[in-house]
C-alpha cells in the first residue's frame, strides 16, 4: 500500500492511498479515528477499486469557521460596476 498527504490550500488537506479494497477500507476507518468527520469535515472525495482520496480541514477551528458564520443583514452588495457579490 502507498499513501501520501498534501495540503490543498491554507485550510485543507488531501490524503491519497492506493491498495486493495480491504486496505482502503482499513485506511478510511483509521484516518477517520484520527480526524473525526464532525470535527475535521473528513470525507471521501473519490474512491475507485485501488485508490481512495480523503479530504479534510487542517484544524478543528478551520472546520468550524467554514461551517458556522454570522448571518448578515444585507448579504448581497452591488459593486461599482454593478457586479453583485456576497459579503459575510
């Protein structure tokens, strides 16, 4: 089995493993124990017969910030060129 973990951006990690179907199931269970879904947003991004790609936030704080945010009274604003964008 072969595996590696690489940062996707400042907030998330992508873990890739290759191996047999049983090995990949074991990898997923082990990875989820270390990085629980509810705390890190751990999820299977892609799975084939021989490969699994797992995606998660780097920290619990990053996951919380992505999932919880303040509700804005005026979430949409118009820019100078009449472009509408969302504010937080």
